[in-house]
C-alpha cells in the first residue's frame, strides 16, 4: 500500500495551530507546524505500526505539479496537504495520524 502526501516545502501541516493538545497524534514534530517535519514524524509512526506494509511518499509541488496530481486538483480542488492512498484522493487536508490510520484500516479491510 502506498500513501502519497502532496504539498509545498514551506506550508503548514494543518490549518489548526500546532499546540500542546496534539490532535494530530504526532509528537516528534511539535512545535514546528511545518509539513516537512510533520511528514517525517508521520512516516516514522506509520512504519512502526504497519511494519513495512505501507510505503510513504512525499511529493513537493513547488517546482511543478505531476500530471496525476494535476488531475486530482482539477477534479477536487483539495486543500494542501493532499493525501493519496493507492493513488486515490482521500480528503484530509492536514497531517493527522488518527485520520490516516482510519483510512489505512478501511483499505486493508476492503482488501
């Protein structure tokens, strides 16, 4: 299974403040609030939980948008960061361990 996170180098990881409540479920990136640091923390947690069953990929679109991402943007106009699970758009709009875990479990269940 592959999770692709799409965003810009300097964007926030979420539209919500990076504070002590940690509703995103991540701790290693606090208090940066930045996508790159949050992606690394998310990747670490996913690898620990799913033991290699999930490949994480970060696609930065600062210098150009790949065609498969262009199609998603044209169809859904999603907020950044964009999440794709096995190439399918998943509406999250922020880095969130619980939200991604829920989506991964759904995909694993459905086979």
